[in-house]
């Protein structure tokens, strides 16, 4: 092979590698950001009491299904009246209205906690911060409890 042919092949490989690197950098820049929290999620796993099922299966069809206990009345499962709590995912402005043009009341650091009054559909969260009604962009809110 001639030197020019080898040079063209190598230049093509270098161009392909450069394009690949640019694509990877773009993908890394656009990837979703996950926020690590120290809060642990808990799941409750309850066993089915033996009294809920039949003592002895009556037929082959009974061995494939399990009878679950009857659900308890809904009066006992009312939602908790505790207010929702939230915290900031990064350094963020707290404002007096639900708008980017609103007055900044304070800039708080990551992990600042507050009481959530309402999550609005326009991308803002109405909060109670230091006994004041305030607003924060929902993009920077981590709900601690519901």
C-alpha cells in the first residue's frame, strides 16, 4: 500500500474516534441526574395469617390460589394529617410568588428542610419557610414524607 492510502485510512479512523468521543460527551452531559439521599425507603411485608386461608385444600384448584384476609374498614386507614416535609436538592432561591420574576426572599443551601403546603401544577411548590408563605421551584424539591 502507498503511504497516502495508509494516511487516509488512519485519518478516517481518527475522525470516527473524534465523533464517537463528542457523542459520548454529549450523552454524559444530557444524562438524568440522580440525587442521593440518606433517607432509607422502607417496605412493609406482612405475612398472611394461617386463619385467613383454608386449613386443608379441598381440590387441586385450591392449591394454586391463596385466600387473602378481608380488608379492614376504610375508617381505620385514613390518611395521616401530618404535613408533607421537603428539602432542597441543591442551592436554590426561595421566592415570595410562584414566578422566576418574583422577589427572592432567601437563597438556601442543599438539604434545607421545610413544610410543603401544596405542589402546584405550574412547576412551583408552595411552602412554609420560617413561618412565611413562600415558593420554590418544584425541580429542586425532594419530598421527604407524604
